[in-house]
C-alpha cells in the first residue's frame, strides 16, 4: 500500500468513527452497559481460560529486554529460623515489548504530532502521560469476546511471518465459525504466533511476523468493535505500507480510538471453542491501575 492510499484510508476511518471533539474513550463508547449485560449471557459452562502468555524473563530473539524478577526476601539467614518472615519480590518489564501480553493505551501512538482525536503529543511527558492513559480503563474492560481463528480457516497450524490477514479472511472465518462480530465486541484474531514460537523457537519478530493488513481495519470500523487483540502485535512485519512501520496501530489507536492487546495467546482457548462449537464468550480485561502509563501488562480471561 502506498503512503497516499494509507492516508486516504486513515482519513476515511477517522471520519467514519469520529466520536466528537472532546472524546477520550474512543471505541469503548461502543461498549454500552446493555452490551456488557448481554455479554454476561455468553457464560454457559463457567469455564475460565487465560489469554495471556507467561511473562518472559529470559533473553531471546523476541525478548532482548526481558522482564526482570528478583527476590528481595527472606534474608538467607532467616530461612529455617523461628519466628515470622516474608517471601518478597520485585518485578520490572518493558510493557511494549515483542513477547509479553500487554494492552496499548490510546496515548501509545503519536502520529503527525498528536495522539487520538487531536490530543497534543506534549501530554506525554518524561514523568508519564497526562491524557488517554491506561487510567481510562481502571475499571477494566468487560464485554463479549469473539475469536476468529485464521489458521483454522486456511487449514494450516499458523500463518508464516509476513503474511497478512485480510477483511475477507475475517468475514470468511465468521461464516465458517458461525459467529458474527458486532458493536462493542472485543475482537480477538488468532494468527498462530504462539504455536509457531513454541514449535519452531523464538525469532526476531521485530522484522517478521504475521498480522492484519491495514485494509482489514475497515472491518473493525464497520462492526464498531471496542477492542482488538491478537496473538501477534496486530500489525504485520515487514509493513504493508511504505514508510509507516505500524499501520494497524496508527489506524486502530490513532484514527479510531481502539485499544489494542498485543501478543496474547489462544492455544488453550481455540481448541476449547472448536470442541464446543462456539466462538463467543464473556471476556474480562483488567489492566493494572497505572494512571500515567501508555500501556499495561494484561491477563484477559475468557469465560465460556
């Protein structure tokens, strides 16, 4: 896709999903109380499944800055001693890395000098962001989740790095799975990234991974989804757009105000959905309460 074609798509999606000059919630406006109430009816068996991968603490091709976990207690001389002590630890991570499951806030993408809906990029300061932060979802995101399994549709275990999911793929997966994405839904797209990583080993995903084609973002706008999640980082690498490294991030977050969840894992959920022949469920997303942060580690839960 040329830069001109991308700019045209960007402007069209921004106009199609515009919420008003003072809006700060973006596509979460599509997730109304009545839709949350309806999503609760998706629970049938009561089976809960995590959609997050274990946090990576080892250096690898896709984790050059792995999370750091350190024990801070108990002291060595306290182990086995009488009386009270506590096991204690400290945790630090690069939230927006290429391995760990995380949620992108609407302040994550700066494009043409601004954030979503014209909020100045200057609101992102060295001390933290002051607008469109993870604090917007401090109460969590709860709604109807829909999983579209693209490798299942194509009859392969996973999509190869560089492959793109099209809007046609999303609609074909809906038809094959007998499910339809609707307003306020949390759309989850499986490309098989985690399975490929498990079977073939980690690789430099910054230079090559499967994801959505920019034109597939029109599907999100037409269906008025609230959140998009993927077991990759939603984008494809190499980029499908000249000079724009993360076009899906730009379109979804910056143009439309859609929160993204990157590097989830669906290897427990997908077989369960296939076995029960139902691809929608209650989905609960609870980011950490980080008022000035541009993202958060996340452990979404699907409840079938």
